[in-house]
């Protein structure tokens, strides 16, 4: 990391009447000479890592801004000079080098929320569960439990909900519940994701350029 300049991070040291102090987690000023060496080393190391993290975060932010501007400029030229538009209705697009070895994918994901119909559907499902015998449809029972077994009241496992919507169950209340779930879906916005990939040859597998620290 020697060729990477970290952001400036406060040292945490305050000088008062020629004496050095550091503030503890309770807000009290403690003379540096009374702080254990290992605590000072931990403080210094943490501030060092944070400095690099802040600098890297700024670079990623600038990268996203440049990527948005560069691709937007290309789209504008494509439309102005050739009357062409990349991507489909949702805005998903793929840009690729001429040799087919590098590409940038733009994916637009809907941000979803649910209206009060969600609870109506859940009540109907509870009626189904109460009336079905204990050994009837065990897989469906498990799916319902997992879909609504979340930490927050009124929340739902969205991926499992869509699995549930795809099931064919011959029960009038079940079908009314599925209709309620469909009516509950609200698209409240969207978020754009970039995926940058490259490969060594046209028949080789794509390798994603990792930007997310958690996946590095």
C-alpha cells in the first residue's frame, strides 16, 4: 500500500498546556502517558486503516461517477449519430470491447415495497394452514413459514414470496392470497449496478473485476 496515499485522519491527540491527551470512549481526556502501549498501538493501527479506507472509498465514488458519465456520453453519441439505443426497457445494457475480451454490464434493479394487501394475503394463508391436515402439503407449509419468518413485523422474504407466487395450488383462498400479494407489490424506485468483466480468450470464462472489499 506504499504507493497509495491515505486520507488524512485526526491523530486523536489534544495538546493542553504542553501536555498530550486522548479522549476515551466516555469523553474523558486521559494523559497519553497513562494509556497502555497496546491501546495506543491499536488506536494508531485503526486510524491508519481508516485513512486508506476513506481514500479508497473516495476513489470508488469517483470511479462510479466517471463510469456513469462515460457510458452516458457513449449512449448520447450512439443515439445522435446512429439513432440507436442500447439495452431494454428497464435500462439493462452491456458494453464490450471489439475483441470480445472485456465488457461492462449495467443492471437496473427495481426497489420494491409492499402495500397493506400483504397482510390480507397472509391472513388467507393462515386460514389455509389451519384447515389443511398436518400432513398435507408439508413443502408448502415450510415455504410459508420461511417466507414470513423474519425479524421485523410486516416484512417478508421477497425471494421466497416469488417462489410461492409460482406455485400451482388448488385452493380458492390460496389463489386469493396470491392475488393479494401481487396487488401488494409496489415499485418505489430503482438502483443501478455495474459489473466489469474480462477474459483471456473468447472461449474462456469471464472473470469479474472485484471492487467490493468483502468479495476481494
